[in-house]
C-alpha cells in the first residue's frame, strides 16, 4: 500500500513510524513532513492546508490511503473533498470536525448530548466581554477565556486578575492575534482538578478507546506559565482508573458520537476529549478531531495492533471487528522545545547528539526539524519528542531524560537553546 500522512509534527512522525512497521505498507509519503519523517518516508513539499495540491498528488501517485494528522485540513474539509474524488482518507468530515473548529458549537453539542462540561457565556463584543469579566471576577475564581476558533492550543487564557482578563480579551478580540478565531470568545467557569486526554477511534457507531494518556500543557514545571501545544505526555495515566474510563465512555464518548450522528454530522476518525477530573467526575474541557500531539507518540509506541487495520476498519464501518492491543509497559514523551516557545524563538540551529540516543526502548520523534546541508536543524517551537518505554513510569522517565540530556542545540541562551520541562510524568509517580 502507498500511504500519505499529512502534517509535519511529532504526531505525524509517530504515525509514519508506526505505519512503517506494518507489513501492508509499501511506501509512505509525508506532506510536508520533517527531518524525522524524511528517514522513513518521502517528504513531499505540499503544505498541509493545500487541499487541491494534496489531492492532485494522491491521484497522480496512486496513493491508496491518506491519513490526516492536524486539525486544519480536517476543518477545511479535506475528507469531504477526497471522498468526493473517490479517494480513501482517514479523519472526520468538515461537518464533524467542527467539534474542534468551534468551541461554541462543541458546547452546544455537549449540551444536546448531556455531556458534562464547564458553564460558559459567548461574546462577540469586547465591551460586553469585559463587563462580564468584571462581574465574574468578584466571585474570586480565575476566569477562563478562550478564542472560539482554532489557535494551535494557545487561545486559552486562565486569568487570575481583571487586568489579565482584559489583556486576554484584547489579545483575542481586539488585536486578533489568532485571526478570525477571535471573532468570538467564551468566558468559562474555572474547573479545578486533574487533566487527562481521552483518545478514541470511532467509525460513527463503534467507539474504541485508546490507552489512557496525560499531556502537560503549560510551558513551565508544575504546570506554570502559558499554555503550549503540549510539553510532554505519558501513557497509561493512572488518574484515569478503569471505572473512570467506563464513565467517560458512557457519559462522554458514546453520547457525543450518537448525538453527532443524530445531528447529521456522523463522526469518523479520532475523537479526543480533553477531560478535567473534578472530585472523581469527568468534565469535558474541549474536543479535538485528531490525535493529541504529543500524546500520539507514547500511545503509538505502546500500540501493538496494526494501525492500517484500525484505519481501514474505521473507513469501512467495521471497527467492531477490531481489538486494540497494548504493550504493558509505560511510555513517556519529553518535548524539547526552542527556548522562547510558545512566544518567539530561533530557528536553524544544528541539533547535536541525535545519533547518541537510539536504542530499542527510546525513540526521538521529530517535530519542528528540517534538513539543511545534510544536517538536522531546528525549524519550529516544539522540536523533538524524546519518547521511552519502561517497566513502570519511573523507568520510562529515567530512560527518556537520559536521552534528552544527550541532545542539544546552540542558541543565544546559556542553556544551549533547548528547553524542556523537568517534571514530565511526575504526577503518575
Ligand atoms: P482547551 O484548549 O480548551 O483544552 O484548553 C487548554 C488548557 O487550558 C486545558 O488543557 C486546561 O489546562 C486549561 N483549561 C481550559 N479550560 C479550563 C477550565 N474551564 N478550567 C480550568 N482550566 C481550563
Ligand atoms: N496535546 C494537546 C493537543 O494535541 O491538543
């Protein structure tokens, strides 16, 4: 089989890596890919949101199956376009991907499905949003302010003062830092608890949960500082007990998939619920229409089932025939980012030490990397996802961090330009 993976992050490198293990796969293309995917796939210089060029490439090269990594092409309707052209593609339709594309839409579906989530109000006017923030602030809880649309994980602000709330509202709606994603915003009730990522695959009827996982969204240790796309992840996440997993399936995933079908937006593909566990009960923070990044890296390192079988069964509405098998070991991914991320950062630094870390229990997934004069250089904010398997989380942490310490790149900063959190997996101990 010839497969095209769309995207260029750690998630997409992990997808290529896992597909490469399938005996069914003959050739992999990655568009646009990164220096990591280039080692196992042929990188194709087409942007992930250039739907026409992607479709032309697939037709011309007789690609049998396209797997869409990031949300943007999904929300632009790549699946609809490919299906209309008779092409096999994995992911939700545009109508279904709206669950991630609009927080307001997602809340409305959650309400219809009876799925527990934080209370919220929607605003399209700066003055009204600020007036509401002023009123809410008197209750003494942090204010959660979110751009309605896609903002690469950076459109959510947890504000502990009115000044911060006003700044967030201005950033989203007046300065339009996230473009039209900030045409409207929501102000949401603050939920205090522990977070987990609940990732499942569904063909619109059967919902198969992946192993549990947990991300680390904040840039600094102890979950401090602004949110990022994710600074590290591990699986399994002990906070999601088997009882809680059953509750999430019963109260969240199954009702969402059923309600989306009832609404004429049948959901097929990966459904990822960001869950806050408050007093043992799951409340949904958001839905994503694709694999989490970096959660995908530890999950795929643990997945024993052939990914092609899972994807083909999803497309062909026979997911009920599939069982997911998992490596019983723990997997943990530490993201190495460019100093300065999620704000400004340098690019083009040569990455040293990559050749020193490969062994059977650790794999370095590339995210923002590129090849320049035959060398691997940094080309994005999140650069690498160093992922290790271990007997128990402690061993996975040790192996991952040992590998991280061997990798570096130069920069104008004293610690060599690479930044990573030192506490990934600590919550599982
Ligand atoms: P989201 O993109 O909506 O998942 O939000 C990004 C991150 O912001 C989440 O992973 C949480 O860490 C935090 N967050 C979002 N909504 C809330 C909330 N209502 N209460 C507390 N934290 C939140
Ligand atoms: N790791 C969070 C996300 O993929 O949205």
